[in-house]
C-alpha cells in the first residue's frame, strides 16, 4: 500500500471499481447463458418443436 | 475462413462460437495476466503523475473499448437496416451492456484519476461530457430493447437510434483537439507516433488486446444467450399452440 504513494486509495478504488463492474458483467452474461441453455434443453427434451401426431 | 453469409445461419454460428469461446477466454486471461504484471511490477512510476499512472492501464483500454463496441453496434445497425443480416440485431443487442460497462469503467477510473491530478472528480468539459453522453446512449439503447416485445421492431428502432448516436463517437475522439479541455490530448494514436515511453506503452497495448479479447468473448457468449432466448420463445409458443390444439381435440398433451 505504501509503495503506491500518497494516492494509493485512488489507485485501488479505480481497480476495485473496474473489477466490480467487469465481474458483475461476466457473472450476468454467464448466468443468462446458462439459464437460456437450460430452458432450451428442457423444451427440446419435451419435444416442444416437433409436430403433434394429429398432423395439425 | 467462414464469411459473414456463412455466419448468418444461427446453428453454424452457435457451433463456431462454442469452439472459439474457450480459446478467446484463455488468450484474454493470459494477456491480462502478463499485462497487469508488466503494468504493476515493470512499468515505472510517471515523473509527473507518480503511481497514479497505474490507473491509465485500465482507464485507456476501457475508453477504447467503449468506442470500439459502439462502432461495432453501428456496423450491426447497418447490417439490420441495409443488409437485413439475421444475426445483426442479435450482435447489436449483445454488445450494448458490454459497451455500457466499459463506458462506466472509463468514467469511474477517470474520476479516481482526476481527483489527485486535477483536484476534482468531475468537470463538464468536452471529453468527459461526451463520454457520459455515450454511457447514456448505451443505457437508452438497452432500455429500448426492453421496452419493445417484438425483436424485429425493436431491432430496427434500436438500429436507427444507434446510427444517430454514432455522431458522438468522432466527437469523443476529437473533443480534445476541437475544444480546450482539461483532459490531455491523444498520446498513443497520433500521426507523429506515440508519446508514451515503451516501458508504459507495451503493458498498455498488451492490456488493451487482453481486454479486447475479453470483450469479444463476452460478446460471443451474450450473442449465444440471445439466440437461445429467441429459440426458447419460439418453442414455448409452439408448445402452447400444440397443447391448445390437443386440448380442443380432447387428446392428452
């Protein structure tokens, strides 16, 4: 900390803010990706896209 | 090498992006690790700004990426309106939160750099204000996507807004030349070459490349999620219609 000089708090705040914003973005995108993949797999397993036997 | 037309097929895009993603994420991680090592342990303190120069290694790539992602969105907007590329509005929608995040990082790190160097977190000068406008445009685009249910209509409306907002990109770039601002002029992309010492320039360029690969990997992942969301929506509607038909015929679903 002392190696960063008198403005250490500003330097650490910058990196902390960047890590927080980027970390939140990464988590949000990965969670969304996983949720959509799970929902799609469930629908495909139920045969949601296939035509019904009545031919309608 | 697949062309843009080849990638118009979402199934092919999903296959290719699944193969590319781990490599891009891995390369981004390695470049960011090398870049931060050089930035923190090899690059010297600045003779005027001291250790606060370390903020530059995050602030500058974030600023470049905020502009690059908006430019990508403007190209995607042309893809939506002119070429009607089926993945153009997906690319545009996926890029907006990533561009907004880098704009926010640019503004926050700039404020934390500004206070010890300029004596203030914020000043309404041309560069800072135009970057704030960029963040607001990004937020407006995200809000417009959420406001309209029909993705086709939303895509066209957002494309027009994106192209109108693109006028802000050259304003941000040249604001330090056109107006008398507190912000320093360009010191890397200059006609007479960079004015930064190589000991600081190399970590900066390596980090910029690392952040770019990270942003592109996130963009691919967000595009994949959006394609799956649309497929889920279509299949949910098809499933509901099928259940309705079977119920009308008195058959089990």
